[in-house]
């Protein structure tokens, strides 16, 4: 009797979940399995598998200097972008958490970038990075007596420039999440610390950071995944150049599949990117989460 009741509950649950499961199957699970399947083949221009290559597709990729440079650029881009985004957003959240008149105006300004699309942001920053005196950054450098910089046209500055733009784009989301985390902290703990004579820095170090660690861990994981998947700014501003300095894995997949019509190697790159993101996420949960203080 009890077993039949549980089976009935399971069937009802599957019935209610079926629309969501159908969406997941069509748009997530099937494309994922098809990508893994295609990664073992060479395909024709229509994407149909033609020649079985097996793991040779992966071996060719890993032995390719262009792909290794693409992988290095992706890792470097994440290293540039994620810590900078979190640190700046955390500083802004701490400032905006103050109880001051008119602070809502600053909270709105700090979170405004969450409503800006990648295409709009790339267009704005294209003018900021423009060469010569046409770009705002070079104009400011000229006023300060500094040299002009080819932000998007030199291998040394292209990737950091795109990271700077990506940091600006990510501030809105991170600021909102971190500010929400700060405002959810229990006020009585801070009152007790102030009564005991703890200053602002002591409260920040021994109370705020430990209690905020679950929120910081969340934005770390989400930012890492999202940064690895960045595409729009690379496509609009640099197209992988100069000299493949900004040819990150996602853009390399796009070029390989839709320009070179080599869907097999492109799928292999996608699988490698998935494995890298999965491995880093597991490392974050296995190592970083140990430092998280859950209430």
C-alpha cells in the first residue's frame, strides 16, 4: 500500500515536471550529447558526421599551438576579470550599505550595468578604446602627459582592455548580490561588537567577511562560469585578434564551426571547455567552500 502511494506521488511529480523536463531535454541534454557525438567525427559543411576520428580530434587540438594559446588566453581572461569584478563590487556594496540620505541614488548607479547588453557595452567601450585622440582613454592620457595606447590593436593590451570592459559589465550583478548579502547580516552581532569596542576594520575582518562568505562563494562560482563563456565583446571589438591574443575558446569554437564549417573540432573544443569549467567548479566546491561559514 505504501509503495503504491509513493509510486503514485512519483508519477504526479513527473507529470508536473514534464514541461520543464521537455525543455531541458530539447535545449540542454540533447545538444550536449550531440556535441559529444560530433566531437569524434569530421563533418561536412552541413554538420553531418562523415569521417570517424575518435580521440584524434582531441589529440590534434591539444597539439595545436593556436588552441593552446586560445586556452591560455581564456584562463588569463578569467584571472584578470573575476577577482577584479568581485573586489570592486564588494567595495561598492560596502559603501552603498551605509545608512545615508540619498544612498538609493548611488545604489541605482552602481547596479545600472546589469541592464546594459553586451552589444551596447561593446559599442560604448569601442569609442573609449579608439586609437589616437578619438578615444576618451587616450585623450585623458594625453592630458596627463602620457603616451597613447593602442588598446585593442596590440597583443599586450587587447586582453586586459576587454577584461576592463567585462569588469564594468559584471559590476551590476555582483553589486546587487553582495549588497543583498550585506543587508541580510544580523545587526545585533555588529551592535555587540561595537559595545565591546571593535572598530570598523575589526568588524569587517571578523564578522562581515565570515558571514558574507556564502555570498562571496556564490558570485565566485557564477562569475567564473560566466567569464569563461564570454563571447560578445570578443566578437564585436577584436574578432580574436591581434595575433590571436583575444582568441578565447568560445570565440575559437564560433570561428571553427560557423566560418570554417569544421563542426567536429569545434565540438571537441566545446567538450574541453565544459570539462575545464566542471573541473574548476568542483575544485571551488572542494577547496574554497571549506572556508565558507554557513550560518
